[in-house]
C-alpha cells in the first residue's frame, strides 16, 4: 500500500511524543496462546474489559479444554459468557470458529500462524466467522506469538482521525491497513504494540470523545482538530467579554 512520506513522518513524530508522555516500551498485558487469545478477543467485542475477562475465566473453569467447549451444548456456553454483551450470538460463533479450525487444521491450535508472514496469517484468521482486522491483529500481537500486527480500537481511531493521519470518514476496519502502512518497515512487535498502546492511552487520558483536553496535549502542534477547536473556543470567549 502506498503511503505519503509526510504521513509516515508525522505518524513517527506522534509516536515519539506519545512514547515520551506515556512511557515506552509498554509491557505486554498477557501471554496467551493464539487460540486462547482469539477466544478472548471474540468475547471482548463491544464488552467492557472486566466483563470479557470474567467471561473468559468462566470458560476456563467450566470446560476442560477448547475441544470440550466446541462440543458442549450451546446453552452451556452462553450461560458461561453471560457477562458479555450478546452472549446468544457469541456462544454459537465461538463454537463455529472452533469447528472451522478443527476442520481446516485437524486440531485446535493456531501456533502454525507463527510460521506465516503477518499478512498471510491475518488473511487466514479473517476467513473465520466474526474475525475482522482488529481481532486478527490482536491474536498475532497480544498472544505469545508476538507478531508485528497493529490493532486499532475506537480510542486509537479517534486520535488518528483528529491528527488527520487518516481521512475523515475512514472506518475503524479500514484504518488498520492505512495506519500500519505509516509505521517504519521492520518495526518489532514491541514497537508496533507501543504505537497501539500510546495512541489508545492518549484517547483515554487526553483526547476524549467529549471535551478533549487539547490545551495539555503533547501533539497539539500536529493536530488540526485541536488547533481549530482552541481557536473556536478562544474566539467565543473573546466575543463574550
């Protein structure tokens, strides 16, 4: 994918500033095998982290292994993940994913993905039911495979839009390839993970959905949205005096 060099330079400057602000390298938050990471990621869709973590723990306690979950009555799986949003959809989907992996690979393991190039591994994962670019990236980088694939969550996406690293109207799914292409080639999984984490943290701690804290933003000089917003606020304030 061709990417404007100025976009790459800006993305790198943003990364460097945010790393100084939030601290890099960022420690990986878990070390699951890739299949377990996939199940955890599927549970997390539109669900708070605390609730998806609770649901994942419940699956581990109720089922001896992922084969037992695959073959269990769907109502038992649904009951185990009741803490998630839409458990009635996620339970059969997770079972279907496990069935497809068994049919395709002969066993329940995704360790083979570590032997594929990242684009091929992501393409394989995205053929599974309910798996899109965010989930495929999460499986590859968050799991113990530690492959350099960039996930983009809603906070990361919002920051990228406001910085104009991606154009207005680009959806979260589409943004994965665009934002990943702006990162320096050859970056390690740790560097790619750092990029995801600091962009997400910035969205959570400064670049809020409502009332972003633009005045203390470390990348304000690179952010057209923030600059325009502050100009508007200053104009309104001056007009009221």
